[in-house]
């Protein structure tokens, strides 16, 4: 698969929806996470990311305008232990967290879930997980997408992808192929993308190339492969 410039990938798509990037930093010293949300409706745009322990949660920017919290208020990032970081676009974060805590797997957890019940879009659930191996000063990661069967809610398609990281590279998965009505679900494998610079450069590259009308919030994290210590950034359109 060709290595794609993520700035171009974002710039050329007005509405990828919610997106996850996981990979290894250019200097090979950190595991990298990026997660963003976008919105077209007032309810979807009325959100911010806030820090919450080792993770983050979504929160209504203006509580008086919150209409339906069921699919927009959740914890995108959780850490069940020092070696594992989970990132998803919905409350399946909690499902994966609970299953990992119970000694089960990422796949076990997501086999119990399906796409979101938001007809006619049936938004896919996208998820990622990082497994740090501090003895080897490295990590592995997985990604997943759960989506309707070509728009038919009678069936759920579950796809899982396992990766060994390479410096300066990662994979990008998002909920929608592009804007539309209904919005078409992401198709194919996660896109192989380049990862450049430090956390601030990475954050800037993602945020500046998301569609200015539709972007809502961005979270990034660099996890040191030797120590497990991490740096995070949160950028919200609503301030």
C-alpha cells in the first residue's frame, strides 16, 4: 500500500467524520495517536474534548443546546493498564476497557457491538488499541471497523487489522468515505500514512487540514516507548 500524505488525505475530504490515526513517530521513540471528531448538525458541533484521568471525554460546549447525548457523549480514550491505550469513536471504548480488564481481547469486546443506530447513516464504530512492550521498547497496534452491510442494518460487518509499527508511518481509519446523504461508510483497509515531526507538528498538521466548517475537536498523544510516559494535546474549535 502506498504511503499517503495525511495532510492531503484530510484536505481533499470535506467530511471523513470521526477519524483515528495510530503509528510510530518519525524518530522511532514514541507510539502516536490522533483522534478527531467532525459535525454537520448543531448537536454534533456542540462538543469539546476534555482531559479525564489518563484519557479524555466528550462534553457539550453549551449544555443548554444539548439535544441527544446518546451518541455524542462518551470517552474516546481510556487506559486499562500502563501497557494498553484504547481509542474509539463511541461508547465501545468502555466495552473494550471492561473486556481487557476481564482478561479478554479487543476482538472479543467488539464482537458484541455493531454500528451506531443512527439511520440512515448507520455510522460505523471505529476503534484502535496500542499494546506497549517496554522490554522491547516497542509496541503493536490493532484497528477495527464495525459497519452495516452496504447500508443494510440487518447485518453487521466486522473488520480487524493488526499492525507492526515502522518509524514515521501509521494507519488512518475514519467513519465516512466522504460527505453525502446518507453519508457513505468508510471502505477498504485503513490508509497507510506518514507521520512527521514531534507532537506539536503532528497536531498542527491534522488540525489545519481538517475542513474548517466541519471540524470540532482533536486529540493527539505521543507515548514514550521506553518509559510509557505520554504527552497529549487537545484542540477544540469551541473555546
